[in-house]
C-alpha cells in the first residue's frame, strides 16, 4: 500500500505536468501578424479578401451536418477569441479600451449569421453575402468608418472560431 507521501508526490507530479502544459500555451495571437499579407493591398482589395474569407467560413458552417444551438458553443467561442489581439504593439489593456466595441459588434454579427444559417425562428440567409451588405445593414452606425475593416477582421475571426468549434463537436 502506498504511503500518504507517495500519493502527495504523485499528485504534485501530475500538477506540475499540467502547469507546464498551460505555461507552454501561446496566450496571444496577433491579427496584424496573421493577416500581414493584407498589408500591401488597397482598401477595396482588403475588403474583397475579407468578404471571401467571411463567405468561406459561412459556407463551411452551412455545409456541416452538425449545427447545434449557439448556446452550446458560445462559451468556447468567447474563450478562444480571448487569445487574439489586433496588434503586438498595443498595451495589454488596448483590447478592451480601444477595440471592445468592434469585438462586441463582430461577435453579435457572427452569432446572428450563425443563427440564420441554422434557421433559428425560421430565419435563413442566402449565401454568399456581400461585405457591403454587412457594412450597411449589420454593423451598427456607432462603429465609425475608421473601424469597419477591423470589425470585418474580427467577424472573420469569430466565424473561423465558430467553424472550428463545430468541427470538434
């Protein structure tokens, strides 16, 4: 029979292993680095790339057989998006102070689009959708024109996360 000290050492080793796993996780991914290939494009070209990216994820989500209610994945979506920031050059609190409205707006739009894909309350959306439609009818007027691109980037991120959460289900 094991002694209490052996049990304690075994637990301590298990905890150390788990802590090491957690410490090795990359905690911040920067969208400006992940999307660096957009840097040299014109505004219209960037918008087209973002439209293609958004529609790519919407179509992938639509094509899945398993599309559960949003509430079953929303926590996972929020938890995953916490690992992303817009830029490495900004202070830690920039995410909420400077971009909180953008992220909240994009989250809302992503969840609304997902709800329409699964037909919540018999509301459906036809794909593909135009970025102009999103800008005109989905993004709140409180989001200024200077923040539209970042809102679309965060929307694409949200849809990517939603898709990847669904694939695991």
